[in-house]
C-alpha cells in the first residue's frame, strides 16, 4: 500500500484477514499533522465504506498540529462520510487515557534508521511505549521507503532540530512569560525545544509503505539497498 494509502484500494494492514467487513467501530490514536497519516486516514474512510472510525488525536503541543489534523480531515472528507468519523482531541499529557479502547496507534516518520527506529514528532515515543501496555494495540508507522536511511542513526545522532522557547511559552500567562524571561537570561531556566524524538523499533509492529507492509527485517533490507544505491551513485560521480 502507498504510504498515503492511495495506490492500494484495500488497506490490508487494517482489513480483517477473513475478508469480513467492519461492523464494529475501530479506534485509532494519532498525533501531529503528517500529510501521510492524514491521507491514509482519508483513504481508509473512502475505500472501506462500512468502516466506522473513532479517532483520538493528541493536540501535539506546542503548535497544536493535532487540532490542525482534525480540522483538515473534516474539511477534506466528503460530507456523506462525516457520520462514520468521530474525533476526540486530547491534551498530550492525557495519552494514557487517550489509549483506552484504541486498536491502532498510527504514526508518521521523519526518518527510519536501518534497525527500524523511527524519528517522529515529540509525543510519539510516549504513545508507542504506552500502547504496549494495552492488550492488542498495534503501533503502525506509515512512510515512504526513501525515509529509511542508508546508515544507522539513533537518538542523539545527526542534526538536532531545535525551536525557540517562544513556541512553548506562547500559551503561558503573560506575567509568567515575563517573569521567566529574566530567569532565562540569567541562565537559571531553560525551555525544551526539540520537537522530534526516536521510537525504538521494538515498539513498532509494522511499517506501511508504497512497497507494502514491512517489518523491521524488511527495513534492514531496504537500508542495505539504499546503501548500495548510494555507493553506486558515488562511484559513477567519481568516474
């Protein structure tokens, strides 16, 4: 299936293996506002006409992209399908509560390491780890295979994307911001600004890509292919 669930009409990672149609609602938890995840959800609703979807979305501070996802889903979905979709938005700190009754955690990917670790929006790690405490919950990552890096990369490696403190502080009371600004200038207070984190492969069940549904071993194979492609390309440039 395409990472945007567009090229394969039957999203087989979700469709029951016995071929039966969905009579019971399915509950999915997601976060942020990945275009890949958004299109995947839209395609689920349009290609599975009997699917009733309950969608739990973490608001994804500090920019609240989760709320953007909810809005864009509803504006893109045909009105005739609105009755089959129910959205509930949760604060990030309520991830444990948001996982109640969930069947799938659906995540995008900024990068995937050769061992299958996934870099994604902050909050993904908590959702994936806590999902493993819930019986029967599957963690699904949707991504293009070109997000799989040719060399292994894990947390703390590579360039770190850091955002200004103002992004997190914008929701705080004005007096609080002003009071802490002085302490920040003195170096006594720091505001965390890294909005991506790594999810270890052990917390991911499957990777849905344009090459089909993969597991960690398949990711390693694609990484080797990408590495060989890089070597071949480099050799051609040198020659």
